[in-house]
């Protein structure tokens, strides 16, 4: 059953909220346990469905960054966790996120720890965030942890935005080019077909090729749509399988042109996450398990899984990084120096900052090279179509 309650806090503030329980007595116990003075408790007719994804909107890193930043600010101001969650739930714009925060709020009011409540929503709160919150609860430094995680997710969101921005123009250029070609083949070209056929002259090979393409696109357009949809569906399915992920992630770190940029992004994410976890006192093996999930690359993840076994046998982290064979030599050297000096988390943080800048430079270089290549290809394709359409006209003029 769901209950709506109204109560007064120790500071005299009136709060309202909902609570799921077996009886009103359970709600009363929760309010008394939080030193709230009950005003009213009413059973509501609304039924919340558990374990059902009511909303389909995804939670972005930006949402998590704002959540952590606001949580830190309120904790720093002396607001208790339940009041923080009440405020955060009201302020959340993303429906999925709002629902998850509401469920976490109810669980915390029942006496469950914040990390356990967040851990029930794996698709919203990452393993990294849950582990960090757990460490903060154990050490009594939840406020500091939220500040660190706010900075971490702000950096992650910044990198994602740079990647999206860098490839936005090339993607738009490709879409426009395809749209122009389709327009010329399906709308412009058919108007010239009757004129070419009535001329009675032998058409040049480029024109015949273009007419054939125009005919196929106009008559069998649905087949091309099915083929494209099948390819897209196939890639999506491939991403869900372990073999598919390994294959695609191997391409990302080995294919020329995108190899360097992807490795720098993985390195930046790895070093920053590892630094954040180690500085919070989380054990190295648990840290590596979390980092393996955060880097978002199956090849690297497999390397870390194998590395955990070697660390348990006595190998150092720097040796594991070298054996994975993906990270730049500088990372191995920096980790080795950090292990020897006892300042691994600080050195990793500096390394992450360095590779953040490297990612930005690499993305600028990639887009700078990609844009003129795409423009030349687009000019060649459209130029070929225009010339193929113009050649028979010149032949007709010569005949006249």
C-alpha cells in the first residue's frame, strides 16, 4: 500500500512525501525514526509498479553530474539525506531518473543504506557511483565523495560532448550528400529520361549507368530500406553479444584513423576512474573490477579480468597495464612511478588531465582531415551525376 504523509522536521519545516508499506503504523515508525512529528498519514489509491521500466528515457552522465553536485551542496549545507532526496526528486527533469530517486528515497526511509538503495537501480546508478557512495558511508565522508563524483561525471560528460560535437558536422554532411543524390536520382533524373529516349541517339556509358541507378532506386526503393534496416538491426544485435562486442571494440582500438582517438578516450576514462576510486580507499582488486566496466571496451575489460588473477599472485598494477597492450607506454611509466612513490592516485589524476587535452587535440585533427575528404567525395559524386546528365545534351546540340 502507498501512503502520503505530512510531517514537521526538528527545524519546524513542513515536509510531504509518499511511502510504501504494509500499514500506517509502518509509516509512523519511519517518521518517528527520523525525528519527524507526524501531521497526517493518508492511504493513496495509486499503485507503484516495482521492477517495471515505466519510462524509457535514458539517464545521461549530465543528469548524474548534476545529481552529485546538488547532493554535495545540500549535504555541505547541513541538510539530511532524506530531505536531499526529496528535493532532488522534485528537481529531476528526466522521468526515469525522477522515478529512481523516488524509489531510493522510499528505501532509505525504510532504513536501507543509500548505497544499497541506489544499487537496486543498476541502469541509472553505475557500479562506480554505488561503490563510491558505499565507501563514503563507511568512512563518514559521503559529502566529499559526492563532490569527487560530481567532478568525475562533469569531466566524463565534457569528453562525451566533445566527441559528439566533433563528429556532428561530418555526419550532417554525409546525410545531406545522400539526400541530394537520392533527390537527383528520383526526382530530377526521371524528367530527362523521355527526352533522352526520344532523341534516338546512343547514350554515353555514364548516362546509361545513371539511368539504370535511377530506375532501380525509384522502382525498388523499399528493398534498399529493408537492406539498411537489416544492417542497422544486425549491428545492434551484434553489440548485445559478447563476440560482437569483442569484434567491434577490437576494431575501435586497431582500425587506422580512429585507433589513436579511441585509445586516448579509454586511457582518460581509465586513469580518472582509477584515481577517484583509489583516493577513496577502495581496495585495488575491487577498483580494477569497477574500472573494467567503466572503460566500455570488452578487450580492455578482458585484460583487467585476467589482470586481477595476476595481482592476486603478486604482480603490480603497472605490469598488468603493460600486459594488456592497449594503453600508451606513458601510462605504464606513470603508474610505475606512482606505485614506487606511494602517490598513485595523484599521478593518475594528472595523467587523466593530460589525456583529456590529448583527446580534444586528436578530435580536432580527425575532423580537420575528415571534412575536406567528405567534401571531395560529395563533389565527385554530384559532379558525376551532373556530367552524366549533361553529356547527352551536348551530343544532341552537336547533332542539330
